[in-house]
C-alpha cells in the first residue's frame, strides 16, 4: 500500500461520461466516487463529458484547478491510454494506470501476450475480420467472439457448437474482432490495490456474465470470499498481482478468471485485467476493499493519495 502523500489534495476533479459504450457505467461510477470523496473531506468538481466533448477537456481541467483528477471514465477514450496521454501532456495528476498499461490492458490480444510472457494461463485467441467470422468458423467451437477493445462484456458472442453455423455478428461490431477459445467454469475475480490483492469473489449468474448481468439489479450475485479451495484462491491472488505488475498498472485494477473446478489448478484461466474497474459501493473491487476493512470513502481517498504520490 502506498504511503501518505507529502501534500494534501484539497480539490479533486472527477471525470465521467464520455463517448464509449460504457458511458452509463462511467456516470454511475463517477457520481458515487464524487459523493464518497466529499465524505472523505475533499472539494469535488464533477466533469461530465458528452459524446463529442473531448476537445473541451483541456479547458475544463484548467478551470477546475484540481490537485488531482479522479478518472472514472470507462471504455474507449477513457481507459485505453488516450485521456491518460492528454493529462500527461497537460501535466495533470490523475488516478489509476498510465498510458502504456491502459493501452495494453484495453487491447485484449496484446494483453494476452503480456500475460503469456509472464507465465500466466490464458486461452488461445486470434484476430479476425467480422466478415470472416460471419462466413465460417475461424476456430473449433466452442469459442467466444468479442471486440478487441471494449469492456463490460459489450458485444460478446458465444458459439457453442459448429452445427449451429457461424455467428451472425451485428452490424455495429468493429471490422476486426477477437476470437478466443471458450473457457468453461465459474466466474472469479480479484482486485489489486497498489501491490496487494484484496480477495477473491465468485460471480454467480443464471447464464453468461454479460452487460445485463453485470449492471441489471439482480442480474448476478457476488460471493465473497469465494467458496473455493485454498490453492485456487491463492493462485487467483498471485495471478492478479502478477498481471497488474506485468502490464505496469498503477493504483487499482481487477483481474477476471474462469475456473473449471473439474480440472483443479489447471482449470484456472486468466481472462483479462481491467485498469478502470467499476466504482460504485456495490461494484466488485469496492466490495473486496470493504471486505478487507476499507470502506468506500477510504478506498477513494487511497486512490487519490496514491495518484499524488506516484503520478
């Protein structure tokens, strides 16, 4: 855990909204974080970006005169290194990961290569055109098709059998998509704060853990600590910290897993690392922090102070 900053952040600008498919998630995270930071004693300025307001951001950041920006953006522009690069250029301190870690984590194919190089277990994957995926099976079923650079399970297709024909992707899917071997099993996740893994949560749903299951009331149930063997829990904690370090993450991240309990440790697969996990009090990472003894205002304060120390 980072030590306390030598200076006090009196004003925090909370950045939320933006143009991505995860805009509503960002607005929810941003509003909750703004309220928590007020409880923690900060002056807070809320900067809500519309879909086409990126050009106004430098002026709005200058007007805010904040000691640090709390980045609550999600998805493209907000967690793919672009807004991080802008804030680096402007000399603005900001929370969460920097340019390189953000860009790597958002690019699922490049992140997988980083994980492979670090000795972490991932499934096989490839990049294909959407037209190719619609026309034929590009790998043996079962497999998953998803955008290479979106979060929150946006645009995910599961192909369970070759007899059903290739997936007919919607027209709003990107021209290039990632296709990966389907990893069966239970949904597990671990948040990392600084250099510490906070715990393991199992996410229980009736079906696929998609956007609706993540954000609709009652769409999923979180079990913390996960009812799993000690060696699987220890592996999740270890893999999450190693993934955080391999990507070069800063502050808070969350790494998601699938575990096939019939295969023991060999059935644990790292899916992806999220550098900007959801930030409401009932989101997965804040839940784990609360379980570890850190309430939501204290978590937001830690993230701000870490940015002041390390950004």
